[in-house]
């Protein structure tokens, strides 16, 4: 069972804004509990759900933790693909292979108005644009072979041109030459997390995503969605295990621990997901309740591993990539 925590910093009770020290303490506790990754939400629509821009926060948190993965939300409307690809490639180096990008296929209702598009995009345009955007970012991440950058000052060679893939993308919405001026990620590429999928988005996710976040629903519906996504990944030429499907679960600290553990176990054993993204407010009591009461029940059932598999986020998730797995 893969476990993520979706950290809604604005949901903490009793105070307007959490400072960095409190967030740092929270994620260190999540790391001590063996959580695979923390998903840091962010938005530029009006009042943000975080007092910090997510990738900036990720960089800071990476320096005060050792193993837990961090996935930052970043909009395809608010950033140019080259800058976003460069930012996450840099974050993956800073974190030693523990970073990921969370992109949503849902268009924010007011977001585009902050970026010179007051009318926004039609649903069809937004989908095509997002698909093109994701392809550019992943292409830029793969632009250098692992040993392409030589930094040979004596010989005057920055790189081996035979080991560089010039993207040279010219599409409907973007024109990007490449390559990035950042070395290849320690885990080959940062982890791509997609959410907000409608039916037309399933093929995009099956072709590109490493992790897919799905809303919870009936057991029957969850099983159908899971099987369909795995089938589409296979049809796209991918190993179906290369796409991890996590179900979003909201956890209330006063719920019965045994009942929560039973619910997660039932869904996992029914093979309707690969794990769960636990939505928690940034309160230590909520995390402590989950870590101290629910996780022991899951470990007793043999559903949650003890400790981390390796040092990279791909290793935690059992995904192919650089470094240990």
C-alpha cells in the first residue's frame, strides 16, 4: 500500500497561517511515520490554500528531511513549460531525487485572468494545451543522458553533443527549443502526478502519469476506473505497474481507527487502487491519530512496509528510475 498525505495548510484550525517551522515539524513527523510523499497544494486563484508558493516550500522542506518525497502543485496556466521543467529538475537535484510535479486537468475558474487570459480557455483547448505542456516538460526532463554533462574546463567541453536530445518542439500552443540548462534528475525524471481526470483525460494520464489521484467513490466504480487505467497504460505500451493509482481519502481524527484501517484494506485487497492519498489538515493531532492508530492496524495486516525502500521518491513508489529502487 502506497501512502501519500495531501497537506492542506489552510485547513489548520485556530490560526490564520502556519509558519515554516510548524510545517517542517509536520513533515518530519510524516517522514518518521514512513509516509511515501507529501503533496503540497497551491493555487493562484484569489486566496491561496498555502502561505507559500509550493515549489519554494518544497525546496526548503527538502533540506530539513532525508527520505520522504515531496510533490508540489504547479499550474499549466501559471507557468511556461520550460521554466516549470527547469524548476522541478532543479528541485529534484536539491532533494536528491525526492521531488514530483502535481498537475491537474481541471481549469481554475479565475486563474487565467491573472495571466493575460481573462476569458480563460475552452475545455477542449485547455485539455489539448495541458497535454502538449506535459509532453514538453517530460521531453525537457529527458533531454540529457545521465553522463552527458562533462564540465571539462581544460578541454573546453561543457557536454557531449551525442548525448543531448534537442527538443525543438513546435506545437499548437507552445514553441520550445530546449535543452534545459540543468543536469538530468537523480531519478531520471521527477515524478508526474495527475488529478482532476474526466473521461477524455484517461488516455493522457495512462500515457504520461507516474501517479494518478482519483476521488473516492463506490467500490464497484473504483474497481472499474482502476482496471480501465491499467488497461489503457498497457495499450500505450507501458507496464501497468508503472502507473500508480491512489484514491483520495479524507481522514477525520475522531473516526474509529479500526474502521478506517478496514476500509483501506478492503479497497486495496479488492485491487481498486495501489494506495491512498490521505487528506489531512496541517495539524499534528490529525497526523498523530493516523500514524499512531491507523498505521499499526495496517502494518499488522501486512499492508504497509516498515521504513523506506530507498532514498528516491521513485524508489518509495516502486517506479523505475535512477538510483535505488
